[in-house]
């Protein structure tokens, strides 16, 4: 039978990571969560995970979630379809839910978190995932993408704790003062390599 987390030795964790193809760089990396029950996520997010039907964390989620929950900088590399969105969205929602809800006054300082994505399609996909996971929490998630009126999007993202955007649309919103980033302390670059190739346009 599987050992309890507290009974695992350094060697056990090394073997587990090798089996899961989890490769690390950096020091003081927290142990992975082999199950959702072992994760440090709050109950409202575990409830959403259960409803979505995620039985067990994927390797990127097993390791990235404990690292991100410590609010440490992280670069995660994994294949498409490996669950990267949940790996950053769940810790981000945890962080945001621990902060005061935005009201008419604090909303003036913009969102608590930003996710940047290279394409409209990916941004909308991330927004959909964010809605699934935030179902039982008070955090609001919205996107700024092409194909929608700027003023309508400005109204949509006002008071949202997490905003997802393509680089060009985020830049446009900042230039037009539709939003500011005065209190944004959580930043995710999804498919950062593609955005770098594009020169952060789009």
C-alpha cells in the first residue's frame, strides 16, 4: 500500500518524482502532492475539482501547486493537455480568495492577478477553466480579448480579481486607463515562449 506523505523518505520522493517524470531545478522545493487530499488547497477549490471530475493531480499539478502555494516564482514546462492551467489557476485562486473582495473603491486599483496568453482562443479557454474552479469561491475571473468592444470589456473586468488577456489587449486597456495594475502581485505567462517569439504583441 502507498505510504503516508509523512512516512516518505527523501529517497522515496526521489523515486516517486522519477516515476512521474517530474524534474526539478532550484533549492528547497516542497514535496509533491500525490492526491488532491494531500494538496494544500482550500476546501472550496477541492469541491470544484471534484465537480470537474479531476480524480488525481497530473505530474505538473503535483509539483507546481505546492511550489506556487508558497508564493514562489516558478517556471513549469509540460506538454499540451497536461493540466498546466489548473496548476497555476488553483494556487492563484487560493491567493486571491485570501485577500479582501474588491469593492467599488478597491476595484479602482485593478485586479489582484493577471494571466497573459498569446492568443484569443487560449485566453478564452483559460477564462472557462477559471470559471469552473472559482464556482464555490468569491473570486471573479474575466478576459480581455480581440473581437469585443473595448468599453464593454472595461465594464466586464471592473471589480474582477483575476483578468486574463492577450499582451496587445492588456496594453490597450492600460493605455486607455480601462484598468491599472496597482495591486497586481500574481502574474502568469501562459505559453511564454510563444509570446516572446511574438514580441509580446497580439
